[in-house]
C-alpha cells in the first residue's frame, strides 16, 4: 500500500506585499495604499476561510524516485472569492484571491521542515523542486492527484483541462536524491543569479561584445544574431531586450518606460536605444529565438513513415511573422512532416510596410538572406529526419511583399499608390536560381513554384487559402478571414469573390503587445477566470514566456467577462496604470496585459471587423446569411469563435458557422505539389477576384471607429 502522509497547516497568514503584487498593485503607485487598506479589511476573512491541508506520496516504483505533494486551502476560500465576483466587487475578489495565493505559498514554506524529517525517515534527500504548470507540464497534476488519492484525502480533483479544484490548490514534485544530506527544498532556477550554472544548460543567453558608437541592435544584426523588434528599432515595442553585463550604458527614456528600476539597475536595456560610448558586453536572452511549436500544422512534430522510392516536395508558407515548411509525399499525396519557425525579418519591423521601407533603403539583400537561410535550415531539418529522400519541387506561398523579399525583387513599387509589383507569382524557376550558387547540392534538380497572388496586398497566401477552403463554392455565401498581420479577407457569393486587406497590425499574432510572443512553447494560448482566479493554458504546457494571438483574444474576453475591462476598452484601477498581471516568467518578470496593449487589440479587431462589414455591405449580404466563415492564419487551429465574438472580432450570429481552418496557405502550397489542377484553379481565382481598397472607402473609416469598442452584448457562458 502506498505511503501517503496528511499534514494540516497552522497559523497561516497572508503576506501583504506578496498579495498586493499578485493582485496587480505596484509598489510606489498611487493605488498601493488603497490596496493596503483593503488588504487589512479582508485579512480577518481570509484567516476564517482557509483550511490548509497537504497530502504527500513517495513514488519508488520506477527508476527515478520522486515525491508528489498536493496542497490546498480548501473550498471555503474559493466560495468566498466567488461571492465577491458574483456581487461584482471585482477588486475585492481579485485581492482576496491573491491573499489566498500568498497563504498557499506560506503553507508550502511551513511544510518544508516536515518534508525534510519525512525524507530523513526514508533515507533520502531532495535533489530538485518542480511546480506543475511552471517547469513541468500541468498533466503531472493528474498523476500526483492519483498518487496522493487527492479526492479522498483532500477533497481535491483534477479537471479534464488538468486544473486543480478547489482553485487555491497547488501541485509540487520533488526529485529525490539517494544522498540524505542533499536537501534542495527551495532552490528555484527561475530566481538563480548564477548565469553560468551548468543546470541552466546555457539558456540564460549568449554573451556578445558590442563596440562603441553604434546601437547594440545594429551590432547584433551585423553578427546575424536575432533580437525581435516589431517596431523596426524605433524604441516603441520594448521587445529587443538585452542585459549589459560588462561596461556602462546610459538609461534612455524608452528604457525607463519598459523596465522597472530594479531591471535598469541589473543592466536591462532596449538594444535599439543602447548606444555605448565604449566597448561593452551584453547578454541576449534566448527565449524569443525558440522554434515555433504550433503554427505549421496540427501534425507539426508528428512524423509519418516515408518511402525513399516515392517523389517528395516541400510546401513553404512565408508569413510576415512565421515560416512553415512541410515535407510532402507527392506519390501518396500527403504531408509527412512539418517544421515551423520565426521569420527573422521581424527584426526589421513587424509589418510589411516596415519591411518595404527597409528593402527600399538598401537592406533588401539582408532581408532576402534572412528568410532564405532560415528556410534552408528548416528544409535541411526535414531531410535530416528522413535520410535518403530527395526533394525535387518546392511550392511557396506568401503575401506579395514576402514573395518579393524571398525572390530578391525590388519593393519600390509596393509602398505607394498605384502599387506596381514586379510579379504576382505563378512562375516556376530552378531552385539554384532562387537560392544562389551556394545552395545545397540536392537543389540542382529542384524547382521553385511561386503561387499566384491577387494584388499587392492580397497575395498568394490568400489565393492558396481560398482554394484550400473550396472557394468559390456552391453552398451559399462564405467569408474567408486570415487573421494575420494584414487581416486579409474574401467574400465568396454567387460565383464572385470580393477581397480586401485591413490594416490590422500584428497585435492578434502577439506583436506590438508588451508581453507578446509567437506561438512558441510557453506562449499563453488560452485564458479564463475560474472562481476569481486566472487560469492559463500555455503551448506544450511549458512555463509562461509571453502571450500569443489566441491568448490575446482569450485574455481580452476574460477581462471583459469579469468586468475588469469595459466596453470602451478601459481597464479598471489598479490595472489602468500598471496592467493586468497574467503570469510570472521564469526570469521573475511579470507578464501583464497593459492599457496600451488593449488599444492595440482594439485597433486590430476594429480594422478586421470593419473590413468584414464593408465586404458584406457591398455584396448586399448580412452576417446572418453567411453559410460558412473560414478563420485561417497561424493560430487558426486554436481560436475559440465564441471568445472572438465576445470581443467583437466576429459577429455573434456567426459563431455556429465559424470553422477554424489553420494554416490554409501551407495547405494550398502542398496541394500544388499533389494536385495537377490546383495551380490552374488558383490562377482562375486570381482572375475573377475583385479587390475593395478599404483605405479609399468612407464606410470603412466610419465602421473602424465604431468597432474599436468591444461588443459584449453576447456574454460568454
């Protein structure tokens, strides 16, 4: 019978500073004293409602021994927090819940001496501490709950989403050591200051020398080191974070806007604003350079068998933010494997206008090399997985600017009216002509086909998506939305296709969001509030590193539903000034959704929704008449249509017709390799499509302002 120990907590009290920070108050802010006063009012209540209890179980039936612990404060504290929210006293509810979280931390600390005694009885030590949802997957909670018989011993259960209920519960796992003298009960690499510690595996970042007289950002670019800068190096986005580890660097106004005083003291700066007066050395964080985990295909990372006797091609989607490459078995007409990555052109800006400007000021070749080198690396990754395969065809889809930069075409005709692209695609050329004389040997017998685009701002990625979704079809009016940086859309009705491109910006892909990131492991992809406590989902259940597109939409819907955000887009205090805290990153930085982020989201969703309404109005179709709404784009697999409607991105009466379609651009590129008619069909789509230039449309300007507000007339269930 498994050895399960039950421990009850005693004299647990919340820590004022911890609770206020968890609730989103910032020390020194005007609201800090208000928060302290409310804390003191709530403290007697929290003491009455908490019932701290823990269950421990040793697992010794496998090679790696461990200790599972589940802690809970009981259900009464959750019910009290719910009562605050039910009465719409949101600020008290959030603070009460934060106070409970502080008590949970205090309870863990109280347990540590008892855990040490129990381990000494067992003749073992503690090698390392892990927390479910932080540095190990949330799914471990189910295993831990079973090990300690949590429902019987604690009244704690695990939901299908791997969430512990009651909400104020926590799962901790200790790795056991055979050396009884080792007790690393509280060691946490997230707060460790030993940058060269071998247990970090080099993940703290690279140390780079930078010479005086030019910005660190420029130096890093010259050395081919990627640092995200969606604003194009203007000091507006706060993404090009580096830490100075040797030498002085002055603090700029932009630095002060994005970093706390402690961060500045520790050497954190924006690379684009950092211009040293003498040679220095900086550390470049590596979290933003991770390969994207979830944008290419639902099959991403799932390998299928490959037959070397078959013919193979590669489908490529060049997105403004992300790249995806699929290995395609052209004999069996199926995708074998997919890899995804960041489009490293993003260091020149998050949007196509920034890229066009960069290309037209002498950096076109650098932009071409950035995307081509990354695509070559991705192609080689796939070929390394399947030794002996030969790729003979490559099909490329992307918006018109991305195809121009990939091919090395001049972008001088893309940035101003009347817009004159060098090519709208449709041609097939030898791969060595595209990738140059230094291309790998296997490319000597390979061709590259550029999929055809419709116009300068409705490119081949949309043509591919329309074909992949079967448009134009015969099943009634259908709307196609690509929720990328450019917000392209198309309405198919009565054999006609009307297309448009809305200036959405990158907010719905995590760009221009203060803690935004791509869909990398650890990106917050889902958010909800359960019993007054924020519940987050991250990609791969990894520790949170930022928020991606679906997370942005779900977090906004969560704040609207809870009343923390109003229909005009204003955050309640104390969040208006400091932002709403979502999670804490491994480096200790708090991930917040700020008031500025909300404005970015409003502008993005306002542009997309206004564009949809203009297309429907010009075609004489109401949203209720739509038979299908196809939602494509990098995060299209994971978008929750109900939450998209809750923020007004989609009409409420379209929820039932919405079909998340994923990366239809990549699907269309793959089809060109496997379907003889696909390319001709796409060229037909280009011929019949009519473009509505939204920038010249008075209705769009009016609706854009209207739809910047959040539509919360349909509350989430």
